[in-house]
C-alpha cells in the first residue's frame, strides 16, 4: 500500500490536505492526475447509470439541507452512530467493531472505557448566529437529496414507476477512525442511484442491480478474483435496509466494502411523508392505487472505487520489461488502468529534444490531438525513460515523432500493455485513437 501512496504523491494523483501545515487528518486533495482520473470514474458511472439507461435521470442537490431532513431520515438518532470506546490512558478513540476482540488499547495497552454511541453527522452553522436555530449538517449521504426531490422529478420529467434518480456528490461523516489512505475519510464523494419500484418487484430489481454493478467493475478492468458480493446479516445492516449486499474489493489491507446495494423498502418516502406532511405516495393511474414505492439503492464511494482501480492496476516488474536493451534494469512500475479510467490518454514524445524541426513537429501533433484527448507532451530524458514515466501513470498510448516523421508525415504509436509499436499517418491519428478508446 505504501508504494501506491508514494506513487500518488510523486506523480500528482493524491496529496494530503493542508500538507504545508502538517496535514489535516482524514482529508485528501486530488492532484492534476488524480483529478482527471476521478472525473473519469464519475463519467464512466454516469454514462452507465444515466446516459445508457432509458428510465434513470440525474440530479445535483445541495449539500446543505433543512435539518428536518436528517431528523426524519433517522440520521440524528442512534441509527447513524458507531459504538465508540476510549482508552483511559492515552484517550485515543476506536470503533468498537474494529477492535471487538481486544480488551486493551491497541496503541498503548491502556484500559478501554465502555462503548458509547457516537453520531457521525457533521454539524455546521448557517447564517451569522451560532445558535441552535441555525444549526444544520453537512449531508452524510447524497440520497436524501433524491428522496426530498422525488415528487419534483416525478412531475417535471413525467416519470413512471419503475424509474431511477442518480446523483454524484460530496458526503461527510465524522468517522471515529479514518484510515487506509483515501479508503475511509471524513469528506468523500458518493455515486448513488435510487430505483423506485413496486414493493412486490423489489427483490427482482435488487438482484438485477447487484449483477449490473458487479459487471461495471469488471468491464472497467477490475480482476474478478478481487471482487465479491457479501450478503449482510440483519444485525449488521444499515438502519434503513431490509436487505443489503456489500460489494467488496480485495485491497492490500484486506477485503473491504466499496459499494452497498440496499433494499430500503418504503423507509425513506414514508418517513419524509410523515415528517413533512406531504403525501409522497405514487399514484398508479391504471389501478388507481396510491402506494409508497420501495427503493433499491446502489451506493458507491468515488474515492474507494478510485483506490480499487489504482490497486488493481498497479504492477511492479523487476528488472523492467524491455529485454532487448540493457538500458534499464531497475524495477518498473506499470499502471494498467482501463483506457477509460486512465487520466492521460496520449503522450506525445519527440525522439530527441535538441532537433528543433522534430520538436516543432511533435508540438504540432500535440496541438492536433489536444482538443480530442487528454494529452501530455514530454521531451525530457531518453525515450526509454519517458516510456517508463508514462507507463507509471497508466497512459495507454505514446506517440513518438522521429526523423522519418519529418519526411513521411507519420509517427509510431506505442501500446502501454504490449509495448508494440505501429506506424501511423498523422492525418489518421484522431480516427484511430478514437476507435481504440471506444473499442
Ligand atoms: P463502512 O461500513 O465502511 O463505514 P458504510 O456501510 O457506512 O461503510 P454506506 O453508508 O453504505 O457505507 O455508503 C456507501 C458507500 O459510500 C460505501 O460503500 C463507501 O464506498 C462510501 N463511503 C462510506 N463512508 C465512507 C468514508 N468514510 N470514506 C470514504 N467512502 C465512504
């Protein structure tokens, strides 16, 4: 794991928040490459869960909501709280379920004080007066914004059940023990889809979405042996869930949840109806019945799936991959990210940097491709070194402009995974790369 964390910092994927002030625990900043990659993860999810679907629409709700929402959703009561234990000696706090079998503090061996409930909602104040009336919370899950807009979306988009509403956005939880890099943080991002259906269809759709979601990870290159779906028993389920499956990924620190699929029943709409006084039942025009739809939720953490994609793609090759030259015999890092997730799609490299004509031609190719693909131009160091550098950040294709290019108007296109090179006319590059990217 340490090697991945160090790659993230070295190559601009992820930085510790407020690093120059000694860091701000449990918050991270995504650097130039991490930002691109995170956007690609979100884009891939949105394409699959909204664009490609006939009856799922998107939403972008505010992070701050009326505190009444959180009262009704059960987040301000025991439902959304972890059991906390505290060490009498060093006063460190731990989640009870994480150190369940220990009777002593794992850090200093001190005595642990009995568990108590700790609410995970992050409080904030809205307006200039810091009193109770102005208190609200940073949302702990994006889906509440969907439930309170159920009727707005239904009416404005003329939706008919079954249908879904999807959203990507920030969520905040005052986690007791944030850990494992970006795996558990206090500020994170979620991609959630809420599927509204007839209660008797809920089981069928639960299974359907479970399969679809597992397929999504596999289609984006996650190895099937590193994925599993675990049925969560009643006593461990979220407070709203009638049925729950956790999709887990085998991280270097063990199997951990990256996505939850929940059958939330009518918990959310019925509670919001009760608390708001607004009838949120769905009216079936054919049967003339009103009922609360059941909700099947698919909820992924952007940061957690980002970490899973990185871990799955990371490879170290001792003594390097190039067997034909003696140039590099050091350990090479190869990030075999799916081309859709890779932050940079194409690198443009002049063979050498001290030939102005070659550099000019390479810059022309770079400018030509830039509007279509996220590109990088690099002229520093030997060509072998530059290939290593782009392999390390997962660039799927590297284009080299050489002396032939000046005469023939062509370049070599190198594939990251096979290292095979093909000669292509510059005028065909956009078409060929587009086909490769979408193929
Ligand atoms: P955990 O048991 O790991 O705390 P959870 O069951 O509380 O997670 P859900 O409420 O089901 O998580 O949230 C759905 C998804 O949101 C999770 O699968 C995860 O990917 C993401 N997520 C939840 N909490 C965090 C966090 N603190 N940091 C990063 N991602 C998170």
